C-alpha cells in the first residue's frame, strides 16, 4: 500500500475493463473503491458481474454476486468532469469510512485539471502520492497516451507516450501500459465472416495474443516486461 499505479493506453484499448477485473479479483480479500467518471455505476457492475461469472451472468448468479459484493466493492456515482477536491474527498471517504484498500480513479482526463497547465498535473500527482501514503491505500489512476506521430493504433506505447506532464511517470510507483492489437481484432472479424479469404500470413497472425499488458515501471520490484493476454467476448475477461 501507499503507492500510486498509472494504467495508461489509447482510447478503446480496454484499460478500464482490465483494471475492473483486477479490482474484482482484489475484492476477494479486501475492500475496493471505484470512481469511474466515464461509465455509470450500472454499466460498471454489469461488466464486473459477467467477469465474475466467466460468461453472461444469469439472474441467480447476479443476485448472489450482488450479495457477495455488498461491503466489498464501493462505487462513486458521478459522471463527466469532477473537481479535484471532490476526487480527494472520495478517496478519503472510501479509505476512512468504507475501509477500501485499493481505489480506482478513471480517469485523469475527467479530473478538473487544466490540461495545459503541466504544473497543475504535477501538483495533482504529488498530492495523490501523499494521499496514498497518508491513508495507506493503493491508488490506481487511469491515464491516456498521446496520439502517435505515425503507426496509428499499431504503435505500442512506451512510458514516454503517456499524455500530460512528465512528472506523472516520474512520481508514480508503477506504470502499466495496456495495448490492444487492433490488427488481430480486425482479422478475427474477417475470419468469422469469410475464413476462405484469409491468407496463410493472416491465419498465422491470429495465434498472437489479443493484447499486451506492459509493466513499464515498478519502483519497488524487479519485473519490467510485457504479459500476453487473450480476451473473452462473452464475459469481458
């Protein structure tokens, strides 16, 4: 605890979905908080219950999961831009009143910070790090990466691509980068529609992982590498 982890990636590359699954896993042993300013509470819970079920959850599983998640998963119910002081208020409430040990903030873009003021982003990260230590919690902050100069979504981001002030990466404890292989996703759709028109190279490409989770920084650990992940459409796992 006492750490801040940034989860960075391009829009639509499943940052929130993957982090939501991590929070669900953590909730088995400790209380977690989710402050998602981009997805409403009902949609967040619907996705998480399917991840828990490993398929499209039925009514019986849904009822049991809701009972299980009570007092384990706390959600901050507000969309769009949220002022900085309210974000920290939510962090304090989830930690002190609800007893959450891991809290997800999704995303930095929705925090009421002037994006052109790099000093403001540095001050926010300083305060976020201090809050994690003071409350003895782990804060997971979702962030975006800059639009690549070339390569489009085929470009695999690095720590130098994280959008915003350079201090975001400098001050965080861990940096995880989520990258979805959009080429494979497109070829998978093609294979489902017209497999006879697939080339040998395209068929071979389908054996690659659906996406990568790269540990680009880990201040208190040794591991820095990419993990291969495969996606399940029916469960969002």
